[in-house]
C-alpha cells in the first residue's frame, strides 16, 4: 500500500495536468480568431469649377471603389460651383453608389458653394473642416436674360429648390435650410452646418474624419452598411493626365487663349508653308479650345465675329496696301472676344463668373495685331519684288545677238534662244543688246550703250 500511494499520486497529477493542458488548448482554440483585414479607403479630390470632366472623374472613382470592394470613398471638395448638368451627374453617381461616399469639404478655407452644396447633401456622410463654408446655391442663368424670361428663371429656381429638398430629405438632413440656400443664397460655416443638421462631422483632417465616421450606419442601394474605417489604409484615386488637362482648360480665359493661339499659329503656317511647328501647335490649341467650349456657355455671335476677323485678315493680306480689311479684322476680333462667352453677374460672390478678362483680351489683341503686321509686312514686301518668272523677267537683261537683226532675228539670253526685234536699226551677230520689253513672244531690244547697266537684281 505504501508503494501504491506515490504511484497513484503521480498518476492523478499526470491526469490532471493532461486535463488542464487539453482544456487550455481548447480554450485557446475557441478564442483565437482570424485577424480582421485592414479596411481600404479610396480618396478623390475635386477642386475648382464643377464641369463634365469633374463628373467623369468622380464616376470613375466610384466605380473603382465598388470594383475593389473598398470600405468607402472620401471626396475632398473645394468648389465655387459649376454647371447644373455636371452637378446632377455627380449627384446621381453618389445616390446610386453601392460604396459609401463621404464628402469632406476641405482644407480649411475651402467652400462647397452653389453646385458644391448639392454634391455635399447627396453624400452618405457630409463632413467639413474647420474654417469652411457651405451654401449660396441660388441658380444663376447662363443666358443673362431678363424681363420676359423671368418665368424661365422662376422655373429654374423652383426646380433647384425641389432638388435640394429631395436630396436633403433622402439623406435626413435639414430640408428647410437646403431650400433657403437655393432661394435666398444662404451660406453658413461648418459649426452652423452641424448645428442645423446639414452635415454630420467636423473633422480636423482625414484621420480624424475616419475615426468619427467609424461605426456609423449608412443606406446604400445594396442595403444598410456599418462603416469600418478606423485605422484604414487610404489609397489615392488621382485624376488621369487627360482628366486633369481637360479639367484645367474648361475655364473661359484658358479656352480663349487656346483659340487665339490656335488661330495665330495656323495663320503663320499659311504664309510660311513648311514651318510645321506653328501649324501643328495651332491645330492642337484649336482642338483643345473647341473641347473647352463644349463645357462652357458660348456666345455664338462672338464665335462668328472671331471667324469674320480671320476672314478679313486673309482678305487684307491678299489685297494691295493696308486698308479697311485690316482695321475691320481687328475690330471684329475685339468684339468677338468680348462676346465669346455670355457674361454672367452672379447672385452670390461664391458663384463662378463666366467671361474673359479684359486684360487678357487687350493682351491677345496686341499679339494678334503684332503677328498680323509681321506677316503682312512680309507679304507686302513680296508683292513689291520684281517678277522673277516668265518672259517678263527678261526685261532689263542683256542678250547676245545670234543671227543678224534686220530688224528681226535671234538672240541668246540665259542659255535660251529667243526671237527678237531691234528698234535701233540693223544689229550684227555677236553684239550685246538690252531687252526693253516683251511683245508677245518677241523680245524688243536695242544695242547696249555706255550709259546702260544691267538691272538684274
């Protein structure tokens, strides 16, 4: 018995240890989990006037976010407003996005004015940085029409107000304020926007935004989604080179510069064929200018005047001297520049102005006139040169009599034999004669005297 007790104790201890060990292993196995994947957040940036290229960029960013299964797309926005059609395209893309879209008005000093307000309201989560503002969304007519078109303006305002109410109501934001921003051009700061229920978050930076948005519920066409953003990896969705270029040129002053330089380049190429560089550069500038015109409110009277200016310029360069065509070309160019885009007086200082700077018009007019005078001077100088081709080019040349002139005969000039007629009597073969004029195909000559000199240039 004495020997069995130690053995039993050892056996019990081993069994207990095995039991504890297996229990620990089971607990560890039950509590161990696969580490959660790091959330991916895509970030896009839209700055400046809202145009079709901004809309295409956002649509591509949303498609990329959905395709990669990212947790959300953050759109950093800073805009004075823009075109209604582009704004609605961006709104539709966000409202129908299966991926959550967060609009973040940033950095400090940025604004979401006019069209920017609608875009912010359409987001699943609306956020602003300190020192930003939102509002001033009264629609501005791009036609500048007044009087009889007041009914049209009222319809546009009513449509914009209804859109603001619909979006704000859909996203459960302040409907009354959204309508006031349209009808009364109301604009508020980020603090006021949060107090009034226009936005959900005021964030210092992107990381602060992600932390505050983490855990919030949003509704998408795919259903309710809980945002998991904290500690996420941010990936940029930059504009492509083409998108950046087209977004840059969709501005009245740049479009005007491109059209002017394109016209000047082609004009130089026409009068200096083979230069290549002016022609190629002019063609590229014109194509980019036309692409820009497609996104802006163009005054077709201005376009017509610019075309007339080019036509008058070509007419002036083919006409002798300097006259009415040249003056008319400059006047048409100036008037066309002023009327190229319909001038708009915005209701709010935040709304974008559509028009060309007067300083730029003056600069391009001086450049246009300078090129015109330079090319014109070359053309006029060429017109004054003596004719160098055909029989008329032989006048003033010295020829050698091949067969005796009695008074008709043959002379040789420049290696060619010509029929000739002497007006100074008989001229013997081998004598040098001077061509006075050309009568049909017969050279009228006279003997060379001591006072005669060859006038060949």
